[in-house]
């Protein structure tokens, strides 16, 4: 009778023991996270709206975690360069992205074949930070005093709207307004809000559609007027400004920001980041800073944030027409 060979059994037992040791070693490693500075990649130049929100979160989240978070501005391609850099970074929790509707929702919806990363597969979702409404602006001297006046005039007149780029989040938002209102307006893309506002004040374009929060100070100073905003309800910071929804034009898209990490980042690390982000968003200092200019903090955790992004991609896809796709592809 042959003797049983216990070598395979001993080998499996040894491997199982080593695996348990590995798990035991990993737990303290995750518990110690972060033990070195974290990099937050932002796809905007310093001083812009997204950069200001990113630096606010970097500063406050760093305090909560007890570790420095260094901002790294990587501009270009509407934030897609920054997104690609983080998608390809080492998944150890030390490289994060200030994600936004442009690079994680609009780009995947409008030009998925031309961006070098995939949503949702290439990222781990830490949490959402805030939403800011898009708004329809006119010059202070404009003959249009209300959004209803402008939309009604667009039924019989050739009116135009400026944006900061074909296929950008705000451009897509205004295309939704046009579609829902059953009107036509000429889109005039610009490279930045400064030139667009200058031409609007000068009468070269009739209106400007953009994320509202960075321009609220100019509205308060009487330089431009805000006729209506996207979103479900009026914003407490600008209570006199109606929503498009009130006008019967349901446009649900907003400009949002959140934090993501490279796919494969350990789940305990993502969970720890998400928990601390929630704590930061609950502080009066951060809430007041976000709400001051008509944005709203949104504490969506990992799974809820990922779901929100996928739904937002579908919202933008729903606005696409052959003509719009052609315009976007030729810019």
C-alpha cells in the first residue's frame, strides 16, 4: 500500500499561513495611511473656481488626516490630462484627482474614443464634494430682463449664446436648455469666460451660459446679470434668481466636483479618505466657503458617487444630436 503524500497538503497549509501573515501585515499598513504627503491633481490653472475648491479641500482634508496634501495643477484638454495622469498613477492612495463633470461625465459621454482613460473602470471613487449650478448670463444693459423674455424672443429671432468651449459641461447644459425649450440659438465658443463676457457686454453675443459660482461676485457688483440657473430649487445665496425648472425647462445638470483615486487603490484607504472627506464637508468653515457663491456641498460616499457619475454620463448622452456631435468633433 502506497504511503499518502502529505507534501501538497503541507504546501497549501504553508501558503495559507503566509497569506494570513500578509493580511496581518497589511492591516497596520492601511491603519498608518497616510504616512507621507498626498498629491491632489487639479486640471485647472491656479486661481480658477475649480482650483479654489480643490485647495480648500486639500487644506481641510489634510488637517483631518494629519498629513499634508499638495496641489499639483495639470491643465489642458478640459481637465482630461489631469484625469489621465491619475488614472495611470500608482494605486496607493497618494495620488488623487479633483474630478469634475467635464472630465468624468461630459468627456466620456461625448467623446469616449478620444480620451485615454475609461469611466468608471479606471478610478476608485472617494466621494463627491459639491455641486454648482450653471447659469444664463446677460450684460447689465441687455434688453432681456428675465430668462422667459430671452427664451420667448429666441422663437422668432436669431439669438446667440457664448460658452467656454464646444463640448464643455456648460455648452452641453445650454444645449439641453435649447432642446427642452424648443428653440434655436447660435453657439459661440470662447477660450475662457473673460473674452466671452467682454464680447457679451460689447453686444457681440446675446448671452453667456457658464457655471454660476465663479461669476456671482460680478453679478453682485452689477457688472452682469444672472437670469436663471439649473437645478431643482432656488439657491439661498441668490434667492431672486429662478431655476429653469420653474420656467418649465427641466435641465438637471450642474457643475460638480469630487475626489477619485486610481483604480486598484486599497479599499481601506478609499474608505478612510471618504470618511474624512465627509467630516470635512460637515464643518461650518467648509460649508460656508462652498455656499458663499451659490454652490452646495454634496456628501456622496464611494458607491453613491460612482452611481451619480454614471447617471450624469447618461444625462449628457441624452442631449447629443448628430449636429451637436459634429460640432464637438470639429473643435
